[in-house]
């Protein structure tokens, strides 16, 4: 059953309380009556109220003073207040009431139809607010379940994937047939792409749930970049990453999380750049306050694709057609960089695409844009 909606009536004249009760009483509405400001505050401590009808002229605490106390509490400041008064309609008087938080004034003798009409409007607004709050809570629960499902699915997929990859590695050892070797390479390549998708799903789940913890420590970013570049070297494909370094590239970073971000950026550069052109990875540590990492690949991003580039599931059309990735690489990379207090930008420069990561040397600053924060914690 739907809980009744509470309306607070504050008036020091008992006859006024009885008259308003008679006007507003109906099923689904509970009228809370208070003969003073102090009684009203006591009721507000116990009950959630959709609307308060407050008499202005009361002894000890008048309606304006009560309104200021109501507005001063986080729990009650959103309650709409309608002042009931027998005073004159001077503008200064009304201004003081609106300044105290009133949404309307009704002058005595009260117009019964006007009062009922105004109360009905605020009751309907309150019902809509409660309904929206319930829908929002349901959406939050559904999102949480979805994130849990992604995390569990991603975790459990790793086991069968490892079996597929190990089997593909063993196939060429069991026969010298050339078609078997080609098939094994294709299986390995597809399994690696699936593994990348699983890792992206897990990264997204950890980001959204806020469960990823940043543990920064002093690292040479140059060494991290060279280790990541080595991962992209394989016998079937030549090395395409050229690394340049200048200055001191030491910075307080979480090596694992930053490596994931840089791996995503290098993977994008290799995948979307021209296949016969090298990818340049330039490290600049000449600035005493920061380290800058620049990744340049031949092949420019179309201007229409730059907007929303860091949003999840944003991909260029050719990426979707080839089945490469989930469109989470730049989103997770940007999130991981911002967790370090840094910045990631991507721009087109002539016929090339330039991704720049800027990392401060003074530790992480966390996220500040409303995204789920990664907790900064020293190692």
C-alpha cells in the first residue's frame, strides 16, 4: 500500500486548525497539526512532510522565524512553505516571506478553493518526486547488477580463453601441416583480441564500481613504456614503435594501471595507423613538474570523430567492422590518467594523430568531474 502523504499545518488558533483539517482531509493525506513553531519542529523531526502551511503571526516564534529554521536543516529545507496571514498586503511584508523561503502567500480569510487547489498541486509534485526517486533507485540497482554481471562474466571467461590459447600453441607441435600452423595463428590472434575485450570489461566494471585502488610509487616511465612496446613485438610482425627520450622521466605512478592506459593508446596507434609507418613514442622529462608522453601515428582522425572520443563504446566505423575491441580503450585510458592527476588529449596534426599524456610529479589528484573516483592510496 502507498504510504500516506503528510501535510503540516501550523497555527496558534485551534479553530483555524480545525477549519483547515476539514478542508483538506481525504484518504491518502495525513494532516499534522501544530499550535506553535516548537511543536512544528518536533513533528518535522519524526515525519517526512510534502507541504507546510504556516501561520505568520504566532507568539514566541512567528512563521518567518520557523521558516528560517526549517530552511536551515538539510533534511527539511526542500519542504514547500505556504504562509497564511491576516496582515496587510504590503510588498515589504511579502518580500520578507519569500526571503524566508515561502513559495506562496494566502491571506485570511482563506479562499477555500484556492487553498485546496494549491495543496493539490504540491501533493501531485511530491508524488512525482517520490516516483522519480523510486525509479532512480531501481535504475541504480539494475546498473549495479549489470556491473556485477560484467565483472563475473569477464573473470570467468579468462579460464576457457587460456585453454583456447594454450591449445592453439600446441597445435603446430602436433603436425607439420602448413594449414594447421595458419589456423593456429588465427586462433591465437582471435583469442588475444577476446582477452583484450575481457580486460576492458573488467576495467570498466572496476571503474564504475569505484573498487580500483591507485597505489602510486616512484617509477621510471621510460622503462614502463619500453616494456609495453616489447609486448607488441612478435615474430610474425616487425617492431613498429620508435622510442625517444629526453630528461628525467621519473614520476609517482601506479605501474600496473598506467601500463594499461599506455598499452591501450599504443594498441590504438598501431591498429588505426598506417600499417607501413612507425609509431613514435616520445618521452619528455625536461619539465621539473611533469612528465609528458606523446604517441604519434600516421593517419589522422576525422574531425567528426574527435567529439566524444573519450566516451565509452565510441568507435570509428572501421573498428566496428573489423571486430576490434569494445570501444573502451580511450575511455579507460583517460580515466586511469586522470586518476593520476594527469591529462590525456588526442588531436589531429596534419596527416597524423597525436595522443599526449601529461603526468604530474607530485602524486595523484583523483577524479574531479563526477566520474566514479579511483581511491588514491600510497603503496
